[in-house]
C-alpha cells in the first residue's frame, strides 16, 4: 500500500458544491489516488455540527470512492475534531486517500528497511516562493 493521508478541506458557507470535489474525482479516476473514505462536516452558525458520508449527497457522490470501495473508517469523532478547525457557518470535506502514484517507491523503501522519518506539508506562501525561484532559474 502507498502512503495514506487524511485531509480536512475547509470552505466558507455550509454548502459544498460539486466543483469543489470534481478535481478529487479526476485524480482518483486517473489512478493517482485511491479514495478510502470521505465525509462532509458542517458547522452551523450556532456551532452545532452535522456530518455525513459524501456518497450520501447526489451532487458530491462523484468524489467518493468507486461503488463499494469506501470502508467507513471516519466517524463522529473525526467529524468533531475537524469541526474544531472550522468557523461557525462553514464546512469541510474530509478525505482519506492512498497515494497510488507512490506505491512502488513505498514498497521499495520498505523492502530496503527504510521508513518515512518525516513528512511536512509546505504552506502555500512557500510554494509560491519556490515557483518564483524556478521561473527565475529558467
């Protein structure tokens, strides 16, 4: 199995449109990732939290795993933890994905006795800095 990542994608407002999850579906369909589980979390203006699997919403079903593929690993506790990151009147899509593109490398690393010693998500402001540096180098 390749590396697995849990993402909390936060959005203003309590409605998430299909255009938000379409890129995830495209990535899944291209074979880059396997969608293991998904969930929508909504924190209403009064602070109450509701959650449901993405597949329960017709407009969002396309981002969920293929029929029967999701395994239901996320639950109420995950929704509550994600809701702590949200402002009232906002929502989040929770996604558990396996990075299929890295599977062969992960297997080779494990075979050689290696392991991931660290994994760091680079903040957007540093990514734009790297893009400027790459453009200048070209």
